[in-house]
């Protein structure tokens, strides 16, 4: 994984470490993301930079990043079953039904699937 050095590298690395310890998901405030970026105010350019740094670091967010320090954002690790299912729900396309049906049928009895589905359900409960 390529590590992008944000303004506050240790804060950024601690977010990645905490997310990995938490099973691929982490709820953070916009203030924490701003602090990891090493700036004192949230603005459009800062939000854009944070989003790019998250992506470069292999992280995504379920919600849009906002300018409100107290807003909470659910981060998740890109590249796994969780991302595939989240994208099928967040960005419906002609293939979404097939992705969800396949996940339900081929992985239904697997521990990985049940764990991923529970995490996604918990995440969606928090943000919706």
C-alpha cells in the first residue's frame, strides 16, 4: 500500500491503524480528518485533498465529506467484499442486482460474508 504523508502523518497513520484494527470500518469526525491533514480550517480545497489522500491510502467514505467539524464520516477499507457491496448499494447500476444476488448466494453461509453483512448493516444504521 502506498502511504501518502498528510500534514499530520501520525494522525493519518493512526486512522489507518485504527480502521484496520476495527475490521475495515471506522467512524471519524470531520475535525479528526482535518487535523490529520494538518490544517486549522475546513474548506473546499481541504475537503478535496482529504478525499484524495483517503483514496491514495486505500480508504473510502460512505458519506460525502462536509465542511462541518462535528459531522461523522464512516471510513472503510477499499478493495474487499465490503467495498463491492457498499458500491452496489451506493451507486446502483445494471450490475448491482447481480453483485448483491451473487454475494447472497455464493457467500451466504461463509463467516466472511456474514461478518461483512453485519458490518455493513451496522454502518448503514449509523449513517441513515
